[in-house]
């Protein structure tokens, strides 16, 4: 990937974090993530709407601080052409490797370190989006379509690109992957999600576009959903 500086910097990244965290804190204060049982928001569709709205807010903040205020463009965020067929092959290869390494980590963490994964890693998604086909389809929309696109815009297109200009590719990959792991909120998953972050950065750099990491991210989440909903693992 051509090393092209983006118009925003780490200060803009910090501003997006501050505003987004403030908005999430306000939502929690108002009880939007814990609505009354009789509320329409306390349903799989309601939770889908809330999560999608939060992702849209994040996209708006990236656009406001990265593009509008800095005269940036979608190309600066990584919206460039790429080879779909070639990318698909690479994604399947890395997907298999990541899943194998994640399984090895899980065995090591539980068998050697006695560090058991929290049960909500498996039950959390069906509890949020519902069980059965309807819940599975809602989960597909949020975690396979919306989340990969928005998170790749934010973590690779916005955060990683700014860090790369500041501290170089290797450190930017490390820091952005760590932030990506912390964003997902489980101590047990920090290591496998950091590994996932490194692969996403690699695909972003090699493909010269945000497209390859979006495809890989979507495939990874789809496989995870299939395992959770149909195999319970």
C-alpha cells in the first residue's frame, strides 16, 4: 500500500473517542441500554436499532473530524478499488489460520492458565438478538454487515492510518489492534482479537483498500455466529 499521509492526526482520533464515549455514557445514564421490560427497545429489534444507531454516530464522528474538518476524502479512509477474487482467497486462508490459533489459545488459557472464557461469550449474542432463525438474521445484520464496515472505517481507516503516520506501521498495528481488542470489552478475548487486528491491518496494507479487511471481518463474524447458533461453541 502506498504510504500516503491522511489529513487527520492522533488528536482528531482522541476527539472522536472523547465524544463517542460521552455519548455512550449519556445513553447509559438515560437507560437506553437497559430499557424497561415493557419498552419496545427491550427487544431484539430494539437492541438492533440501538446498536446500529451507535455505529452510525461513530461514522458521523469520523466523517466530521476526519473528512469535513480536515478536508479529507473517502479515499483517505481506504475506500479504494481492490481485487475481490484474490482478496477472497487470502481471507479464507487467514480465517482458517486465525481460527486454529484462537483454538490453541483457548486450550492453553483454560488448560494451563486456568483462565476460563466467560459464558456470555457464547450466550451473549443470542441473549441480545434472540434465538432461532429471527435472532440469527438480526445478528447477521448487525455483526456481519454493519459492524465490520463501521469498525474497519474506524479502526483501520481512521485510527490505524493516523497512528501509522505518527509512529510507523508496526507500532500503529500494535496500538490499534490493542484498542480494537479493548473496544470489544472482554479480558479473555484480548489476545485473539489483537491477533485478528494484526491480520486486518495486514490485509489493509497489502490490499491498499479497506475492502479486504471488511470482507475478512465479515467472514470471521459469520463463522463465529454459525458456531454459536448452530453448535453452541
